[in-house]
C-alpha cells in the first residue's frame, strides 16, 4: 500500500521493490495529459529504438503521450524488478505485443498497457497472459455501423436492444472487452472478432460469454470491466480464474478523478 497507483502529476515516487503476489493483478493509471510536458525527463529512460519510434510521430501531443507512457511502463516495471528503468528490456511477439526481455524474464512479470486520450492504464501479473484496453467515450461516429463491422451477431443484437441514450457506453464496453481479449491472447486482429461474444452489461466481471469453435476457451480467461476514470471505459482480460484485482481506484485515490482532456484529435480508427 502507499504506492501512487494513480499517477496524476510528475511528483510521484515509486518505492522499490513493488510487491506482486502470484494470484494478484495490479492495475495502474497514469494521467498522461498532466505529465506529458516533462518530455525531456521521460525521454531519458527510453531505449534508442523507443526514441526512434517517438521521433516518427507527426503531432507533438502523440509523441509526448507515447514517450510518457513508455517511460512510466519502464519505471513501474523497474519497481517490480528492483532495477533501473533503463535496465528493463523488452522483446516483441510477431504481432508486436511487448513482454520482458530474457534478462528480466526470471521474475515472470507479465504486463499490458493501453492508452486513449490523456489516460494510460497498465496491468501487471506473474506468469499470466493478460490484456487491457481503455477508450475515451465519445459519440462522433455511427455506433450501429461500426458495430456491424466489428461486433459479433450476438453483440449487435444486445446493442440494438438498448435504448438510444445507453448505446454509446455499451458500444465502448463491447469494444474495450473485445480488444482486451485479443490483446491478452496477443493475436491482434488475426483473431476473428466474430469468433467470440462479450457481454455488454455495466460492471460485468465475467464478460467473455462464448468462444468459437472451442467453447472451452471462454472459461480459460476472466474478462472484466475496470475503473478508468470519468469519461473513459476500460476492460481487463487475464488468463485463469484464480486471481484478484488490486485496482488503482481502491489503492490510491488522491483526489478527484481526472476527466477527459480537451483539444484532442478524434481517433482515426473509426
Ligand atoms: C495493439 C493493438 C492490439 C491494440 O491497439 P490500440 O487499441 O490502438 O492501442 P492500445 O493503446 O490499447 O494498446 C497499445 C499497446 O498495446 C501493446 N501492444 C502492441 N501490440 C500488441 C498486441 N498484438 N497484443 C497485445 N498488446 C499489444 C503495446 O504496449 C502498445 O503500446 P505502445 O503503442 O505504447 O507500444 C492493435 O494492433 C490492434 O490490432 N487493434 C485492433 C483494433 C480493432 O479493430 N479492434 C476492434 C475491437 S472490436
């Protein structure tokens, strides 16, 4: 306890080592919007390939958010590994999912992160595959049309049955849950989005309701909604059913939740 799992400004301090038990998943939240302007500080801990990736962003705001998100990933992992942020190494799967490099792998820490708007969420566990997704809620697109493109028939039916004012949040619950599952498997979009169904209910803690063709797959994971702060919806998917969530919102709420920041470009994903 006492760790600043909700990082809202640059004055945080991560005590080393951070303790993470085998049956625990720890969730961190970082307000990227509040810390991104400290770019020079965050850049110091990046590897050369991360610095090169940062330099390719067209907009400064995207570069700063990437740099801050990656630096915080290194700093938190360094806390778990009792090492320095620059000493953390990564390897990438065929589909670009990062995991700890061989020099760090003995600690068996698994992680995943997601960013949207001004917020990043990070999930950490031991020896468990996991995926996390956060999305900033907005309504500047055709919900039904995007649902037809990405959601399974069952999910589209659930969405269509809802009254209009509830559709947008339900859409984002569906989207983040699907994304958290595909990120947990690491398969990205090579996994067909119509081969599994998620529940759309608010606060669901067991939301992977069906998988095809292997129906047993659904019970190998626990997919649940997690707190992301006002204006955001998020989901976490972790292998196994025998874990408990240690959530940033329960650990360290140091003030009012940060709302969505203004002046953002809409995502060009949809
Ligand atoms: C990475 C991916 C899986 C998710 O991307 P996204 O939602 O845009 O981005 P997020 O912020 O949630 O996650 C990005 C982070 O996930 C991690 N990541 C990258 N590839 C990953 C993969 N294949 N699996 C899991 N995590 C991955 C990285 O840490 C990345 O952070 P970085 O960009 O700072 O390095 C993306 O490649 C993808 O395939 N998205 C599918 C989009 C879609 O159509 N979804 C439909 C849902 S209904």
